[in-house]
C-alpha cells in the first residue's frame, strides 16, 4: 500500500503573512498532528531568495521535526544537491537520520532557478551533471561509513526528483528512487536501472499530487485561488529571475477559464475525501510507488482549510486507502 504524506514549503506571503516564529511553530504542530492521525510521511522542499520566505534549508528544519516526532517518515522533496558540498549534505543527513532513529528519506533534485545558482556560485548549465555527481558522492559517504556519526540506515534511501525520460533514466543508472508519479517515466527508469547494473525490479517511485481535500471543493477553491496564483506566479518568476525575460503572469480569469473539473484548475485539484482517494489510487495502482504526498498548505492558505484538509486525510482518505474502499 502506498504511504500517504504531506508536502511543506513554508511560504509566508503578503498579504497573509504571519510572524515567522508562528509559521514555524504552526508547521511543527501540523507535523505532530499528521503523525498522531496516522499519516506516513512529511516532505520538505527547498528554494532560495523567494520574497515569501520559501524554506531554504530543509534538513535544518527536519532536525526540529525529528525531535518532535517518533514514527513518521521524514523526507526532502527536494534538496538541491548541486548547491552544496557533498560532505555537508551527507553529514547533515546523517545527523537527522540519527536524531530520527532512521526515518530520513533523502530526495535530491537539480533545481532550475538562475538566481539560486548565482547565489551559490554554481553554473546552472551544469546542474544535472553536478546533481548526479552529488548523489553518487553522498551515497558513498553515507553507505561506506565515511562521515561521522554514520547514518542509522545503511544502505541509505536516496531519491532523485528528475522529470522527463532522460531524467528518469539517469535516476535509474544511479540506482536510486525516482520522485515522480508519471507513469510514462517507468520504462526509461527501469531501462536506466538495467544500464546501471541494478535490478529493474528494484524500481521505487514516489511523488506529489496537487490535491487539497475539502468538504465543499468549489467553495474551498474560491478561497484558495489567490494563494494558488501567488504560488504559480512566483514559481514562474523564479525560473527567469536575473535573465531579463519577463515571467508569464497568471490571472484568476485565465486560470478559471481552464477549469479541469469541479473544484479543479491547472495545478490544483480541490477534491472530496472519496475523490482524493480515487485520485491517489489512479496515480499509483500498478506502479512501484511507495510514497505519495499532497500539499499541506498552498502559499499560506486559510488555516481552517488547512486544518480540515489534514483532518480529512487522517480520518477518511488514509483509512480508505488502507482498506481499499
């Protein structure tokens, strides 16, 4: 059975901004409630220089999460491996793994923002080669017992958040998990596993579904839409920042004109609990998916919607997945 989790980016945008200590305390509270409610995992992502404070250091935050939890799996989805020295990643991962008693899943990705690579003095054009090299070296440092303290888990669970067939093949060659639920990537991923001398049967996938659960999806979408627009537009701006290219700007009118169903627009589906369970099954049945995670919050969306989303995941969606009903 696929394990259900939450995905956090810790955005705190205007005009909904709250004091940062409150944002972080609220996130830790949500993680504890997710664990108490029976969810299987929480995943934290990374970006830099976002005006809304997008989480820049996921392993730092996961150290706090590790200290506040006992069972739930902790993941990065993704850590930008090209930006840091591999020994730094390996050492921080080992510390979090020990703090958590062996609960860390290390998802690594390449990123895409010119501004982030400039900040860290790295070449964006080399991001895939740098990321591949980081994955191989981090795995060596962790699995060969080189960093001290060593991680609690060996071999250490590493994932690559690559997209597209070439990325899937690269993940396979490296013998790591693939953080994508795109079924079209399974064949190139398994081919890459074979090319790298790994058993294709060892394929394992996981990934994100753009789903929020609500009792009344249409009413919830109306309230979430400004937050979704902020999210989409800042991602677009991140992709071209510093290049002189104007980002594409989405408006409510544009998004609503492309509705994909009740409560759903491109990039966001607000679903009932039954619909969410069906969407998760559709995305994962017949695949080697181990993890699926949904938004915990969309760019600072209203707290009552976040609370109800989490409650429905714990009390209705996760039990439905467990029983197959």
